[in-house]
């Protein structure tokens, strides 16, 4: 009944789809990636940057599980910057601006080199369900029926996508590409809760028409810090960005044409991201701010396209031209392609299990923007987790590969999505994690790679290198906890400490605000011989350990609540003391644990207490 | 217990009374009321109804009130039946309610349901519990304030400010590459310091609120036969303790309750402090010393005809109230005592004797030989004649008000309130020395969580333990 069969079929070739397909194949699943055009695999459809604060953490986690994004970004990066360098290691976020073409090429090369993965140009118009309602394959627009043990849909903004450019509306997924209307109808037929979101993109400028001399250049870090743990050094030539800014003249143009903006003209119903507002939003909502920064980011080494980061807009093309011309350095800038807003359907992620499998349709996984997120990194991390679970399910096992909130930002994101749903496009922020000090970009491998090895998604090269590194860190930490010096020894080395007679170990010494690195190196010569990445781990441990200890009781309490499971079939109507509203909220999110129930928005402490009473009174229910 | 559960109970005390109130709460409350009262009255309007059992027999003529949920005390459909208060009437109607589908409520179950249904937060529920337990006017006012959400509002205000600070701190962390206002990081630290000062001020007031809720403990100590038991009896106006001329009559602690300036006070009469003659007395003396240590206030009693004894002087705290009992036995003018206010002294006793060092009074009384001086500020009284007792009572009231009076500020009334605020303050105190902004954010988050525990916003399991240990509140 099928024309051909795979273990895993991934629909969509963006950041979620490529990670999903690659990880499924790494796990040994025979995998097909089905996408409209093979040339756009790995396309960066919005800004040409990967990483940042929170997002950089996700990229490192993808990398720790041997994913593609960090390696591709290193191969394509032309401007690297470690954000929050002056702050502590937990909130430092690596970021790279990539050459768009090199990035595509890197992703495509990695996919083509991946054994067990086929790439196919085409569009999925429908899915195939068996008599039990389980998803067993897809049907392409060409009428081909492809069987699969599990299907991952990663169609981004293609579901009933509509592009708004001033008064014009064009159904489309990305400029020049058709939307997936058939698939949207299929998902609606499944009775999934859907909602509409919007996002936007700025106009692209011709770099040859920008007066760079009038602008302040922004060089990247030297040396650049790679995103992937496997990358030794960045080979590409590095380029600078520049900063310009809006002014009163810009704002006057925007205000005069506000009614012609798709958003303010009332032609868009979707909700946009607060942290990535259009320039119209910025001018209206922060009317007292006389200027807004615009970063001019090159899209490639041999490409003159410039991405003006910070000026996303849905105003008509001629208004865009007028407002661009008001800014320093852009008086003569030519717009290569106008900015636009895009509205699209997404599935309410509360319909998903923590593995990203649809509760209503076993075998069908969703990842990326279709789940209401924004950003390449958020999409990639979801694709990775969906692909891992799809491969496990197709291999005859259980789809049970999850990362907890205590382990990874990826775990935080999936937990947030499936419990809380989204009210605006979801973006990762470090503030979303209650374990921020422990979930660092610098220790993603230490947190996750061993787990990835057990899941079978980490290649042998990384596994071997990682184990040596893990060993070195463990040994260095053990040494740093046991090696100590007296106050007199510190004083002799020129480090001021209280003369309290207490010996301080190396970790405590590293945490002393008065201690210069050279002085400590002289006192503890082994510090000098540590690899920089190992020393970084010691320094982070030294900085945060006292806090982590003080929070330990709190964290144990959280962990205890995470261990109290809520039976998947629990009828919330049978829980005494729950109001109708609480029952509805809990039933929509179906938290798996008491801790999860506490994160369902709007659920009151009293409702949690009632639920806990219920679970406590039925101990037999907790073991299911 | 299931969601379909409807409970009923008598809300008024046991025994014969003019009126008894039965309450019903739960999804079946309407059906139960219809069954016994023949229909539902208009919501929240008192209606006179004849109550009947299932067999149609009339049980009572009663005032009936119907409170549809969620606008009821428990948040559920509820009813109140105001009956004639005879035990037979109450028993018959209670039985009819159960026959109609209600089950007898467990102690505290109505308030527990109100809490579970979100009608009360934890501090408000505590306030209700205190209100029921309140014995004095000041306790009642303090409890009512808490039940009405005064503590909730205070904590909510602090939490809102902390949340705002945290938001600013987080913005500084997450959005480095945006042009945020300059000085954002420093402004957080400054505002946190202001909040720390305010919360500290509240915490300083907390012992008063706690003492008012718990009652003030006053220990009467002194040498054997100084007249401690007589003084206790004189203060409470009844023979609470056995009095005899024999030294060592009181061997254990004898307690009596009285109210001073609206503050409930437990007066504890203790064994006289001396080298004990036997094991039983020795234990009594140990208990006396422990009471003196634990007491909020010590009332040290000396006999005017004896030199002050060393054991009592050693056991009394610096802020003890000192009385010189048996003033009727002392010769006029012979027992000079220091006192801040000579007008309070009984006739015949003069303030600080000439020649005595300021602030430290007096010589020993005649016939006692060289001994310890009477401590400054001692008040001459006679438990026997009543001399000086009004003055003592006045001093006790002044001290009770200072220690436990209803203050405008005292809103933290339980040890767990104090513990939570103290923990939050501990985290806020970290801010100035935290070396990096994410540690400041962590401290703010931890402070928020500590405050959340007060009103039950976080820490489900811990809160649950409180719910189970504190919410059987006897109604």
C-alpha cells in the first residue's frame, strides 16, 4: 500500500527538520527528509545569526548531542561574539553571524555525508493514519505514499502562511515559496487546537550603497570563540558589523504611515513576539524614546546583502525606503527586498507529549515554529528531541527520551511548551530556567553528551574526545577541592584573606575577589597546566558552588515534586476541591508530575494542594 | 473524599442554647436544602422555613440561608440553618441532613475547603483559625486583620516590588546588546536596599505580634516565703495557688490566666529559689529557673523583711519587674528602695535613700545583716493588704503593651512568618556583595520564593504539611 517505506520521515528542511532527520539517522533509523526544495535546506530565513544569551545555550546543547547547528555555524561564521562577557559564565552566550550561503552549504554537506538519510524534494499534502489512529506515513503532492514508523512535521511558518507587506497580502511560506495548505487542513482535521501567530523580517539593503565610513564599526571577538565543542579554530575571514540608529525623522515617517502598516491597519490577527517587535511597535509603544539602535549585519563574504537588525516592518515598500533614508549612513541605501510580516498557524503545544509526539496521534511528532516558537536554535533543539524520539519509536522502543528542566534548556523549553502553551512566539531566555547557574553554555557537553552516547546519537569521534575531557574535569575538580593553603600562605603570595586560621582550597581561592590569577597560579602551579576549558569549569564551580549549596534544599524540594507522577489517565473531575476552571487548565496541559502541575499557568496553590492531597491519598496511582 | 462530597456540621457550640447553626457545603448542598426545607430560598436572604425529615415529619421552624458557590465561605454551594438550639432539635435536623445526602464534616473541613477552593490564602486561613481562638480584644483585632488579608497584602506588595526588581535585573542579563537605560544594574541594588530596610522594620515588630497571638508568659520568682503565691492570688483575684506560712509550699509551677491591656497573660508561680531540701523540691527549683529563662517577663519578688537573696538576683533578667513584698511588715522608712517614680510608692516608703549611688539603691533591711542591695526600681507592695497592687498592675500593663500590644505594624504573627521574612532578608543582604548580576538575580528569586511560601504561592509539599498540621481548627 506504500510506494516506499522508511523508519522515520521528516517533513520540512529548516532548522528543526534538518536536526530531526540527522539525529534519527545517527540513531540508525532509515530516514527520509522531505522538503519543497533541496537548495533551501539549511536556509536562514530571517537574520543571519546563530546563538546569543539563552539561544547560545541551546546551540551548545544541540552540539553536545552531536547535532548540526553549531558545526554549520562555525563553518559559516564571519563574526563571532561572546555576549555577556563581563558577567558570569552561566549567562555568557556565544553568538555567530554566518555567511548565509556557507551555512546552507555546511548543513547540506553534513546531511549528504550522513549515512542512512535520504533527501527528497516534494511537499507532504497529507498524512496516513491506520485504523487505530496511529500515523503510519505521508502522501506527497505527487501522489506518492511513503510509509514510516514515525513522522516528524517541521513546517515552520508554512501552515496557512500569509505575508503582509503594507496593504498587500500574499499567501506564502517564505517569499517566493508556496504555503502548505493541504497539511494545515490535515492537522485541523485531527482536531488539534490551533492558533495564529505572526513574526516579521526587516528589509535587506545593498551594502555597496551604505556609507560605512559614517558609521561606527563593530568588530567581532578576536580570537573568535567557536560554537561547537569539536571546532578547533574558525577558518573564515572575519568581518565587522556597524551600528546606525533611528531618529525623529524616521519616527515621523513611521507615524505618518502607521495606518498603512499591516499590523496597525488591523489586517493581522496573530500575536507577535514582544522581544522582537517591529519598528512600528517600538515607535508606538516607546514613544518617548528618541532613537533605536539598528545593527547592520553582512549576510555573506561575497554577498553585498546587509541585514539591518532591529527594523522589522510591514509598512509598504515605498515607506520602508523613506524611513531607511533618514538614518545615518543609509541616505542612499538601496533596498534589495522589502521587509514584511508573516502570519501563520501553529499547533497549541499543550497537545504534545514532552517528547513532542502528539497525544492525539501516536507516531506523529511536531517540532519547530509549528509549535509556536521562534528562532533557529529553539527549532533545532526541538527537531533534535523529536527526531530522537521518532527514531526510538520507529525502532520498536518507547518514545521516552526527554531532558529535564534540571538538565538542559532544551528540557526547560519542552516543559514550558507542553505545559504552558504559548501566547506569543516562544523564545529561550536564561531567566526561564530555575537552574540557571548549573545550565551553562560552557558545560553543555558535561551535562548531556554521556546521555547522548547512551541514546546512540553521538558519533565515536565526539564520544572519545568527550570522555577524555570529562575525565580531566573530574580530576581537576577533585584536586581543587583537596588542595588547600593556610591564610599565612595566601598572605605570603600577596592574596588578602582573613587571618582566621582556616585553610582554603583551590575552589575557594578561585572565588576570592581579591585574588589575581597570577598569584594563584604561583601558589597552585597545577592551575597553569590545566587546559583553558577545564579551568573554566573550575572557575564556574568556584563562583557558583556556595549559591548552589544554599539552594540545595529548595532544589531537592523541586525534585521531590517532579517525582510525584500524575497518572496519565487521571480524571481531574474526580479530584476534590478543584474548581471547574482548574480542572480545565489541568486537563488541557495534562502535566505528568505534581511539579509540572505547578507550572501550568493560572493553577493556584490551593488547586495544587488539592491535587497533592488526591495523589497522596491514592498511593497506588503514583506508581503508574 | 470526592468532588461529589457534601458536608454538614453544627457551627455553634455544644449544649443547650437559644439558637444553633448548622452548615452544609458541597455540590449537593442545594439538593440537601431542598429536601429538608422544601425548596431553595433566594440567595443570601434569610427565609423562615419549616424543616422536615424524609418521612415528612416537622422538625423545627428555622431561618434558612442559601449561598450559591462560588460566592460563599467555602467557595462551594452552601447553606446555613438557624435552628432553635435544643440538643434534640439539632440532632434531628443533623440526622435529616445526612439522610438527604450530606456527611458529617471533619473538624476544620469548612475552612480547609475554603482554602482549597482559593477563597483564602494560607495567611488568611491562619487568621480565621486565630479569630476562633481569640480570647482578648487585642487578639481579636490582630486575627481579624490577618483574616482580612493584611499580611497577604503586605507580602503581595513586597513580592510585587521584588518581582519588578528581578525583571530589571533579568533584562540587564538577557538583553545586553539592546540599548537598555544606563545604570539599570545599580538601580536594582539601591531599590533592593530600600526594600530590605522596610522588611527589617516589619521583622523587628514581629515578636509583639507573635506574643499577642501566643499570650505573654510572666514568671514570678523569688526566695521561699517571699509571698509569690499570695501575689499570684492577689493579681488574679482568686485562690489559684496554695498559700501557707511554710517556706517551700509551692513545689511545681502553678499557672493562672489574666488579661492585661488586652493581652492574654499566663502568670506562673514557681517554687522558691534555694538549696533544695529534697529531690522533689530540687526539681521544682529547676523548673522555676527554666520558667524564668523562657518567660517574656520576670516578676522578681523580695520580702521587705529579708535581705534580697542571691539566687533570685542571679535568676532575674536585667529587665525584670522587681517588687518588695510584705511592705506591711517593714518599718516605715526603714526599707529604702530606688524607684523611678516616687509617686507610685506606698506611703511610708521613700525613694532612693540619701547617699545611695544613683540608679542603684539601698541598703539591706534591718536585722538581715550585710546582704545584697535591693535592685533599683523595686516597687513596694503588700499582697496581704493590697498596698501597691494597683501600681504593680499598671506597671504590668505598661510592660504587656510594650511587649505584646496590638501595634499598627505587627503583622507577622507566627514563627513561620518570621522565618520566611528572615530568609528573604538573608537573600536580599547578598545583593551588595554578589560579584555578578546573575547571582543578584538568583538572590532576588530566592527571596521571592521565601515570601511565596508565606501565602502558599510555592513549595507545594511543604505547604501541604502545613495544611495538614494546622488546619484541624476545631469547627
